[in-house]
């Protein structure tokens, strides 16, 4: 009996010690002390760094020289000049020597670059031993073919004054087509003949930066309308081609491979002089100083090229 009582007391003591130990010394880990495991669930949508930047930056937005055409003007999509049918080269009509009192240039930036062909012509003619002083004016719109010059400039009004003996018309075949060129050449020719003036078409050069129109294309297009209308052509594009073949160091183009360098403009005005007056420009003393200028040796070369080109084009001696 006593032994059983002692065992019970002993068991109670052991149980109490166990309970005290669990509550006093054992610490239960809380939820907040558990380690946090970070996981990344892949998204089916691209992040901002995965999306390519398709909006053009300022360095790759194509730029175009501003024009003076009216705002809202619809510019048709430019297409390459269609190839002309093969055939014999038409013979140009004979030139009639003229010393005009006043000459009018109509064109775009190819005409007004380097102070303008009107300015250069006055200076060049002023250095010749002519019987009268020649005055020159210009009507120009940047980037405009003849169709835009007809519609949006005052060229017709200026022609209609009858103040000009010769009108030099410059088309821009790299940015229009042959049919449109011929259509507006006819319209200008009718206006010019109405006031007893003479039309000279300035055969401008191709743009190297475009490359879809060649000198041969431009030459053929001008010869065709020349035969139809019986007008004079100033074969500037052919002179450019000849000059660059003989002297590649004299670049006819500005760095944009479109506009004329001072050599290109000087050669152009010498071709116009030789065409209008049917007289050699060789020996004329005017040397332009714009954009680096032209030396006496360079001028002599360009004057020779201009005269030889006009001689060959018209079969002159």
C-alpha cells in the first residue's frame, strides 16, 4: 500500500517536471520566423525591355528640303521615269544666234543654287564683248517640277509681260515623268510664243542619290519634245557627263548628290550662254567666288567642255 502510494507520488512529480520543462524551456517557431521563398512565375506578356522600339528616332527620320509650295498641296508619289522607246536620235533644229536684252530663268533649286543661274549669266555675259548688256531674272520654287511652277508660281504672269526675249525652262525629271514634262513644256511653249519670246529648255542632270533616271533618259526626253516644238535645248546634262569623265576631280555635285557644286553651276551657265548666243564662252573672264570659287584653269576647262558639248549636239563647226 505504502509502496503504491510512493509510486503514484513519484509519477505525479515526473509529470509535473515534464510539463514545467516544456513550457519554460521549449520555444515554438512562429510563422513570421519561417524563411521566405521567392518564386518568379513567367509571364506570357513581354516586359518593356522585350518590346522593340519601332518609333523612328530623329537620326533616321528622312528629311526633305522645305518647299515654297502652298500648304496642303498634294505631292504625287514619285515613280521612275519610264524608258523611252529605242530609235534614231532626232536631229535638233538649227540655233538662231540671239543677244537678248532680258532673259528669264524658270526652275527649282537646280536653277537658283550658288546665287542662281540668272546672277551667274549676267556676270558671265558682262565679261563678254557684247553689243548690249543682258539683264537676267528668275522665277523659282524649291523642289518644283514644271507642273508645280505652272500651277503655283507667277511664271505665266511674268512671261505674259513680254519683257523677256528668251525664257530658259528647267525641268526636274528625277521627280516627275516624261509625259508630264512634255505636257507642261507644251503649255509653257504656247505662253512664250504668244509674246514672241524664245524658249530654251535647260537639260538638267540626273540625281546620283536616286539613280533611277540616267543622262541618256533625260537626253532622249528632251530631244523628243525639242523635235515636236522646234525649240532650243541647252544640253547641260551632257556637258556634266563629259566633264566628269575627263576631270573626276571637279565634282559637279554638292555632297547631297543632287544639287550643283559651283563647278556644276558654272558649267551650266556656260552651256546656256553658248546655246543662246551660239558663241563660244572660251576666254570669258568671269570667275565666280561662291563656295570656294573657280580658278582660271578650271574655268578654261569648263568653258571648253561647254562649247564642245553644244558644238557636238547641234553639229556646229
